[in-house]
C-alpha cells in the first residue's frame, strides 16, 4: 500500500482516482486529497498523474519499499525518480524550484516529506534512518 498527498490536480476527478484504484481517505480545505493506492494499482495511478497533473507541480507516493516522485515541469515535460541518496540532490532542486523555496529548505528530502502529517507515521516507521542522517 502506498500513500499520496495529491495537490495541483484540479482536473483529476475523484471518480478518475477511484477508477485508477486509489482510495480517498481525506480532503483538505484547499482540495488536496489524501490517497491510499494498492500496489497492484500503482501503474494506473502513475499514468493518471502523468497525464493530468498540472504543469509546475509534482506528486509523490510513498511506501515501505520506495518513495516515487513524478514532476511535471512548466513546459509539460515529466521527470520521475525513485528517491535515493544518489538522486536526492536533483529531487531537492526540483522540489525547491517548483515550491519557490531555497534548496536548503528541502535538502534532506526524506525529512522534508516526513513533515507532511499524512506521511509522518509511515516515514518514521520505514525511513527513520534516512530522516535522521
């Protein structure tokens, strides 16, 4: 099971998410959606995000085995990463750029995403060593 905090996707309907196999477990006032995605549905979810995510946003999903980022840049191009120490700096730079933040704010990407309340418990359980390094 993976978790995803989906924002920047006003054209993705709840029905489309359900059709991709996701379960909506919460919504924020800003219309962001908190999702659970079964492992067997992740390819459909990724395809939906690649197609419908607004340019200038990213989406990540996290699980015990991986943290996957899908960035949709302003020109509509897509960049994807399974987060690792080897690509963390590049992911950091993209997060900072799309959030209009300084890279030092997001330098430890594992810690940065663990600060999202929806992800916190899963991150603490499975990624604590990467958060605390």
